[in-house]
C-alpha cells in the first residue's frame, strides 16, 4: 500500500489536472522533503493548467513554513508573467482565507537574506503581494 506522500508524488505527474491539484495540496506540507519539493516546483510551473499553478501556490502559502514559501519564491523569480500572476492569485487567495499575511510576510522577511539570489528576488515579490492584500 502506498503512503500519502508516495500517492501524492504519483499524482503530481498525472495527466489529470484535478489529480495534479490534489497532489499540490497533499504535498504542500512536505515542502521540506526533497522529492516533494521537486514535484511542487513542477506543479507551480504546470504548463497545462493554470488551476494547478494557482492552487499549488495557495496550498503552499496556507502551510506558511519557510520551506513552503521558499519554493514559491524560488519559482516565481524565474516564472513567466502568466505563471507569476497565477501564483500571486493563489497566494492572495490563501491570505484572504486566514490570518496568514503576517506569517507569509515574516517568512519573506527571513528569505530576503537567503543565500540564493533567486529566492531573495522571489521573496521580495511575494512581500509586495502581501502588501497588495490591504492588510
């Protein structure tokens, strides 16, 4: 029998967009696990369905850990404008549903000092998104 992590990893490569969305939700809490992080990056950059990008970003923002927000920051720094827009929408959806603005903003404050330049750029962009929520 497959574990939850194994099943979610398998779902991340499904041809079904709804299975990939579920995988993004299920993997978000495992953002610190290398295999999950790799799959989450692929889901954030999903080239077939913007719902996968949006909902994976939302799930990662809802988790709100350094590892989960770092993945969004890493990816958004090099994403095309369309992907970045859907990630922003997903993050703002998460922030609108809970008191996550302070958590995400605090994590971004830590990530602007990350050794990786792409993460620093992405964290600055996400910080601007939290400012856009009006909180």
